[in-house]
C-alpha cells in the first residue's frame, strides 16, 4: 500500500499569492493621489495670481480716478483767458534799501582848528569821534565825501579846539588846565599812554564838550 502512492505524499498543494497585485494597486493609487494634489496646487496658484492681477488693476484705476478732479463745468471754463491772467495783480519788487546819507557840515560851523587823522586798523567813525570828543554825526558830516574807511588810506578832517606847541614847563596837566579839559582827555586825543611831553611838540587840544 505504501508503494502505490509515493508521489502523492511529496507533492505540495500550490497556493496562488495575491500580494503583487495588491502592491501594484497601492502604487497606482498613490500616483493618482499625487497627480490630483499637484493639479489642485497648480489651479490654486493660477487663481491666486489672477486675483492679484485684478487687485493691482483695480488699485491703479482708483488712483487715476482720485487724481482727476470731478467737476460739472466744461474743460474750457477751467482754462484762464489771457485777459484774466493780465488782470492778476503784479507783485512789486522790493525797493533796494536807500543808502543813508549824512548831511555835510562845514568846519566853520564847528569852530576851532582843523587837523588830519589817518585811519588805522580797527578804527571806526565812532571810535575816532570819541578820541577827539566829537559826535559821530559831526565827524561824518565833516567827511561826507568819505563814507567808507580804509586802513592807512582814508584821511579824515578833524575839528579840534586848538593845536598847542609845548613850551618850557608845559607838562600835560598844565596844558590841559589852560584849555579847560582834563589831562586824560588830552592824553586820549594825542594817543598818549604816559604823562610826558617834549618842548616844541604840538599837542591836539580837543573840545571840552562834544561838538
């Protein structure tokens, strides 16, 4: 009995496997899903770009509409005619500041004697007038032909009380007393810093009061 069925014992039943088919189906489904997702992404991006384009166009239209004035009047009425332009007031140019002119003053009206002063660096009409006990207006009037001062060039005419020649015993205090002025005023008029004088020297005597 054992020899009659030897082949039947060794033969295994063949089983059909469905694993490859299932794997193939899964791959196909994944590919289809990826294609679907990609299509949705492309369609969404294109729609977004169209929306952005429409927004930009709308904004430019709004800016143009804002920039243009809205009026019911015709365009011709807005333009000004030459007659209207000429009717506009003409602005006057500001007049140039007139130069101040000091009236001339004669030496005889001031009195005394006349000397000449050469302008030094840093001096002005007011400082020179103070030195000789004159008013600034008087000094300018005596020199109306010289409105500007130039160092070592301009020579001014100065009216003083007198010109004194120093004699024996004429110290500055004594000379000042003779003409009714102070020793300090005498030293200032002559540009002195020391109480000293020499015989034969000429001293300028300023007025006791401002002229």
